[in-house]
C-alpha cells in the first residue's frame, strides 16, 4: 500500500469512551452499538436556536404571510429538509464512515476535494452565524441582569468564550454531543412551554388572525428559506448514524430525524410569527436576540436565553464535529480535534467582523442561507442518486487515497459525478437572488419562488442518473456470482 493510503488496519480499534478518537475510518460492526432513538435529541439540539424566532417573524414582515400560511411553512419545511437529511443518513449505517468520507466513493479520491472544499468553506459561515447569535445571547443576559451595555471589548470576550466552549464539546466527540443533546432537549422543551403559555396569555390574537394572506409565491419562498437550515445538515447526516448497526431501520431513522427537528422548528417559527405582530421591527433588527428581553419577563427571558445559548453551542459543536471530518477528507493531515480548531479560529474572526462591521445581521443571514442551500444541494443530488444504486461501501478503498484505491477512477476523478455537480451548481446560482448577488434567471418562476436550491438538486440528480456509470465503481463493490443452486460467492 502506498504512503497515501489511509487503511483502517493502520488505526487501532477504539473502545467507546468519553473522548472519541476515531477519525474517517469505518466503524467496525462490533462497535456499532448506537440506537435510532438517539437521533431524536440530536436533531432537536441541532435546531435549538432563537434564529428560528427571527425567521418566523420574517415570514410575516418580509414575506407578508398570515398566521395560517406561516403554519403551513413551519410544517412543510422540516418535513422536506430533514426528510432529505434522514434519507442521506442511511449511507452512514451502510458505510460506517462520515458523509464526506463516503463521498469519495461517488466523486473519486481527488474529485471529492472540490465539493468537500466548498462544503467546508460553507460551514465557516454557518459556524460564524451561530457564534454571533450565541455572543448576542450572552450580551443580552448581561444587560438584563446587570445593565452592562455591549462594547467592542465585551464582544471579543463573549465570542472567545462561546467559540472555546464549542471547541471543547465538539473535540470530545459523539458521546459528549449525545449527552449534551439529551439534557438540553429536556430543558429547552420545558422553558419553551413557558414562553408559549406567556404568548398565549398576552398576545392580541385578533390582530394575529386578522392579518390578510400573502401570495403563494412568498409562501413557497418561505418554505425554502426555513428549509435551507435543514439542507445544510444533509452532508453531516451520516456522521451521526455511522455508529448504528447495519440492521437499524431506515424508515425509523428518517422518521426520528424529521420528528426531532420538527418538534422544535414548528413551534419556534410560529412563536416568531406571533411575536412579529407585537414587534414588527423584529425581523429587521441588527441584534436577533435582545428582543426576547423586551417581549418576555426577566424570570422567563434570562433562563430561556441561557438554555438557547446551550442549544446554539451544541449546533456549532455538531457543525464543527462534522467540519473536522470534512477537513480530513481534504487531505489535511491532522487529528479531528486539530481540524476543528481551524474552524474555531475562522468563526471567531468572521464573527467579530459580522458583529462590529456588518450593518444588517438578518439580511446577511438570509443571503447566506440561500447560497448555502444551493452549494449543498449540488452535492445532495449526486450523492442521493448514487445511494439508490449502491448498498455498500469498500472501507479499504475509502481510506486509500492513492492510485491503488478502487475509488480512484480516472486520475482520481469520477467525471460523471463531477460534471453533474458542477453543472447543477451553476444552474442553481442562475436562479438565485440575494442582497449582493442576482442570477440572470432570478426573475423566473423558479427564482421568484426561491426554488433555486430545489432546481439544483433536480439538475444534479437527473444529470448524474443519465450519464453512463463508471466501470470502476462497479468493480469496487462486492458482486454475487452464482456457483451452484442456492449458493453464491462474493468477489
């Protein structure tokens, strides 16, 4: 085996412990002791963010929707986006490796560097947004409890604390994430009920229900905006299912993923929509957190913000956990924890710029989500169609990055996957419009309805499906050859 190879045999087997040391290598069947039910708190924790309140308010203020339309959006978005997350997660139990490592089987050892790099860079923005939101939560609590006003020095300190805690949790690995997800789910759920009760008792419901309906186009666009957050988790789905046994129910995996996300997204978006009636400037606020202190009594707002802070820390930890794997697939010869530190530093720098220099947080956030969805969707279409064709992954070939790898294809590239990915990425951008960019087809029906990301998935999936299949991929997978009646041998 050449030096470039990263065979699983070179890495000692890992016993489950507090700190996860396993990297890209497939998890042996003997260590796959996870349970499908553990996905529920994982995806609950991935959505504990006050940004959902702001996005719900945006449906009322920016999209001009009424309460019932917001209800449709809040229901459809998690089903659509996390349904895709759950489906792609099935690859994790099949291959036992992180999503971007399995992606090597689709794009080739060198070809995978292109979508991998784009997804890695996109995660910088997601982690920056979460770090900034977490820092704003800390600043709001300090203001509510002690009257301490925000300043540049305090912004730097809060960002440092948030990113440091994120690095710690994500560095510990999957077991730490599971424990934190479980308890944050309980706490956040309890205080969300308190917030809901307060809103029910103090909201002018006649004003909420009297609001006229908006256009169907804006409702569809709203679904896309809310769904974009879930779409960004799709490549990470296998990262959290690779410890599940191969016999785990695929149907249960999808259902648990949707349920975990939906139980948070639906009420949070609706609460944001209701809040927008009393605070119409909520959706356009520079600070997406401090409004909670204005709308809720201190005895609810402070603990709610602190629990939401834990949730945002978990979201960032999960993102950095997956980003560490992505960095390793790019050939960065460092441990997963060291790879995570790179993202931590980047989110710290970008977070400072967003809090101190940027003039509109929510505008930057929506623009980022829109572009993020397109970037991830090009990969989703290709990887999803490939999943329909294969049932297993060659663990040795995944870790062998040299020419001897069965996933080397032609010069390290699977040209069919690369072509479909690149064409779809360009096509999606043609239909996309954000604050600082507008594609030439943004005024079309697809563009006006915010469906650039959906068009990207369709283009990449269809194009990859019709292109001829690479013979190397067939040779890389086990094939059952009949040798006698009722018998077969795998070669």
